C-alpha cells in the first residue's frame, strides 16, 4: 500500500501492477513483416512473450488441391519471397521426383546458379537488416545495389523480379540469354569486394559485437528439438544441410563447405550467413564453369523431353498437330499424374523447405503440405528472448530471418 | 548404416502386429499404427540407441472422407540425422472423435504443428499445452482443410472436381436444354453440335 508521506504520489492502484504489456506488431517497423508479439515487460526486461501469426495466411495448401502442378509454382513464390527461385525449383524437383523425370545436367547447373543467387539475396537482406536494427544503416544501402543486380539476372531469365515463377517442370521455358550471363559475370566480379567491405564494417565492430554476442542464444539440443534447420541450426553447431545430406540438382558435383557456429546467438547466425554467401559465390563460379563446358548442341539444352508436362514452343504449337494437342492438354489441366506420395526437400534460405505431396492419380495434388522452416523455428522465439532487453528482442527477430509469407503459408 | 529393412524388423520385434502397412514410396519407409500407440512408437523411435529418430521434420493432417472410421490421418516425418535416414509414420482417427495424444512432450517443434493440424483438420491433441487456432481467426467454427469445404466459389465450373478427374457435380453433357441433354440433342442432330 502506498504510504501518505512519500514524495511522489502514484495514481491509485498503479503500484500493484509491476509488469507492462507491450504490443510489438502486427504493423511495427521492427517486425519486418506482419506478425505480432505480445511482450510482458518488467521495466525493460522481457518476462514472457506470446506470438500471434496468420495475418497473411493465404491458404496455399488448400489452393494447391485444385490446381494442376504447373499452376502451383506461382503460389510457392509467395512463401519466402526473398528467395523465390529456391521455392520454385524445390517445387519443380518435387514434381520431377513424383513423375520420375530425369533432367539434363546443364539444367541442374543452371538451376544451381539461380538457387545460390537466391541464397545470397536472402542472406544479404537478413544480415544487412540485422545491421539496421543494431543502428547501422550504411551496410544495408550498400548491399542493396547487389540484390538489385541479382534481380536483374532473374529478370533476364524469367521476366520477373520478386515473384519469379522461374523455370518449368523439366527445365526452363527458354534458354538463358547472353545478357543474363554478362550480368552474372559482373556480379561475380563486383560482389566479393563489396561483401568483404560489408564484413569489415561489422565483423570486428565493437558496437556490433556488443549488441549481438550472447544475444538470443540457443543450444544445439534445444535447436534440434525445436526443429531448427538452415543457418539458424548451423549457428548452434549442427552441420545439417540438405544440399549435402540429400543432394538434389547435382549438388554432389560441387565442392563447398558448411560453416557452423558454436553458441547459436545472433553473432553466430550473422557469421554463418556471411560465410554461406562466400560458399554460394564459389558454387556459382563452379557451376558457371561447368555450364560453359557444354558445347554445340549440348549448350542449347535447357529442358528435359517430357511432352506431357513441358509446354511445347509456340512455333511448334502453330505448325505441328502433336504439339498443339499437348499444349491444349497441359493448359486445360487434362493430364493425370501417377498416384503416390513423395516428400522432397531443398535447402531454402531459412532451412529445410519440404514439400509433401500426396497424389491419388487425379490432376491436382490430393494433399500438399509444405514444411515451412520459419513457421517451425519461430516457436522458439519466446525461449530466445525471455529475460533479455527489448532492443535485443528486435535483433533476435531480424537475425532469425522471419518471413511472414513463409510463416503463414 | 541403418537400412529400411532393419528399422522394419526392429519395429515388428517391439510392437508385433500393431505396426502395419509397411511400404516404401520413393525409398522412404512408411508404416502405420493404431492411434493410441502413437506416443509409444514415437518414444521407441526416439529413445532406441540404434534408431535415434530425434528430429521431427514435419507433422500434418490429411482428410480421407471415404474411409469410414479412419477419416483423418496424422502423418509424422521423422529424421535420424546421424545416419541420415527418414521415415514416415501415420496414424488414423475417426472424424467423430478425433482425439490423439500430443507429441509436444517429445518434440517442442510439435507445438505449432499440432496447433496447425487442429486449426485446419480439427484433430484434438490430448495434453497439448495451448491447443487453439494459429493461422485462422479464433471465431472460425469449422475446419477449412477438410474435403467438404470447396475452395472456389460454386459458380466456377472450370474448378469443379470433374475438371480434375474426380467425379464432380458439373456433369458435362448431362445439362438439360430445350432439346433434352446435350448428349441426346447431339444424337438427334446426327452428331452435329447443337449449341
């Protein structure tokens, strides 16, 4: 009970309530996406947190039950929209597994170039946003130019920048043009020094280290129990990477390292993502070399020969009866797929992106479940921030790389 | 190195005829057990020093309206990271009484995945610490991923089940016109189109 002789007179009842409830989101500049955290604060310390998600839920899994396979690709764009090509190609490879389609090596290598570019674009955004939330805006603006360049490469390949809908079942709709390769060469030449300079700004920066070391740590056991995958799991010290454990798209032909951290805090997550960008650059270089080794007719191969699923070229549609029939059947969704169930996963920007596809022999999936890494590891947020400061909670949020689109599905 | 055949033998040794329907679609060992057994099986797979399926990759529901008494399936994808092998484990439940034990005690990851399965299929996970809707609004009074709720509005005939090779309601060729059904009218019209 407040006594009458105290100097500051508090309003009646205010002394009993010791914690404050703070809403972080759903539309808060620090959440970088639409989701809500209700934080219970004791002064500036977080006592507990509760997450509310689902603000951008678009029922992708339900929609997929009424779409032929090729119409589902644009839905996957909307998962992790910072690296849509990985989602698209993950979906194509899932379909190819179900349909037992063997794609040519050149297609695999071109896909790897796109996926690793997407990984760089994803990690680049995440790491520079961690910088922004720690108060360092410069790195973000500096790196942004190179995400732009990546988007220009995608634009040359598929015509779109963000929601790419890149590639088709069996390969690509057209061969890469020369401008795409020129821009790729430009990127490979110009990006490494920029990334190096970005690291110089951050990695041994006293302020940045103070803000991130020991913030939001998680042990390897807890991370595994929470279903962490991708950079966040590797920062905790577990070297699990889908590209190595279950290679797809001929990743086994490449030589690269899996960086791991030790403490699983924001600093380790930052460093793991930095190193992964260097590894991705090296993979792209190797893949580009392999692509250039194809000569003559081989250098023109950009899709597998699967007329049931791969749209014929317009030239053929207008002049050849068979191509016209396939075109009609594909567009009208008249092709039954084999019955069966398949789980296939790829290493997305945030971790294991899995597609579990059940087919009953109809023309659309009977059930499609998408393992969305964000959705699974965001559960751990409460455990990561309990007892820390509000400003730390915001850095943890951005260093987990939460993408609302992927979380809500 | 762990092989599918060996995992299967270990499961049969332990649970005898209670584990059944072993298949290997695309190389992944798949089996099912009665729904009361789900925690026993998951615990055995987790604790066994050889099997070590300690990573829950995903958990989801599937609705099979035609299977009476076992309409809802819950599918667990488990991963042994040491030996790098995955298995798929299914349980089935009656839709009228969809009570299933929660796996949250074993995997923290199961928390939201089970909430999602409850949200979309109405599976009631017994013992779950916070079983409420996660992606849909709290006021929703149905479970939208069940097959009886069509996704498109009913006037769109291009998205009818018939267009996807599964029966359906549109019934092309059976609509009544002034001349009877289209099929009958075409027959009377010596095969020429009537519309």
